[in-house]
C-alpha cells in the first residue's frame, strides 16, 4: 500500500509529541555530519525507542507494524527467503497469503526497493512489506536461521548494543569525542605548518 502524500518522518514524530524540534535538529545535524538514517540517529541519540520509530515509519508509509517477538513463524515459510537476503536487507518472512499468492515480510526499511526485489526473486512470489524494529528483526534471524533460543527479557536489550549484520549496515558510526576531534585538528594544523615551512625553505 502506498500513501497518497508521504509526510516527512521528522514531522510525524514532532506531531506525535515523540521528539522536540531541538532533538530533530540535532539528529539532522548528526545525519549531515556522519551519515545514517534519520530514524536510526534519533534512536542512537536516545530520543526515541525503536518501537516509536517503527510505528512512525509505518504511519508514514501506510503500512502495518509487526511485533516479531510475539510471533511463532513456520519453518517452511522461513525457507522461502535466503539467509543472505534476510541479513543484508534486515527482513524476515512472516507468512504466505493467497489471492493473489504473496509473501508477507517484516523489514527494517520497507522503502528499500532492492531488498524487496531480492525477496521477490528469492521466494518467487510477490512481496508485501510490514514494519518491524531493527533489533526485533535481528533476534528473529538469529532464532529462525541460526537456531538460537530466545532469552527471556531480550526484547528489552538496548538496541545500540545489537551488533548483528542487519543493524550494522543501518546504524551510523558513532561520532568521535569532541576532544578527539580537536586533537586531530591540532595535529592536522601542525602537519600543514610543517609542510609550508619546508616549502618556504626551498
């Protein structure tokens, strides 16, 4: 399902009272400096939870959210999507529906056309997206593809500590400490002065 008019994610979060304008501006500044997606920057900065982000993305795109930790997925459905595709694009197959036959998948980024195309190629079916949090998708991948036993209370783990492939590719690198930035700048300036002095001495 495609929305008629897509409201910017930041505007949705402000309208819902999930973030302030100052917090949004800070996340946008981080995005401008260090890359990454706006939503993941807001989570990494501690301004919103992953559940809030997933809900906002779903509203923005007119999709449904899925709580993966509460579901039990069928092994034959899991086999419809290759592990490499699931990890690379942060998605997990949910179920097959008829009329027309299609595969429902929960994913971190339902706007990733390449990921949805890969899922369609892997499964041989049309793909219909749902939205889930990054850490929930990671837990589902570890559970259904690697056979890991879910740990009670695991859903409460800080998503910033989650280091599986699906979220590593989504999360921006942590910004260096201000002191480190200044020290690096001083080293760069000193090196530049040394180069200029060497040129002048010729």
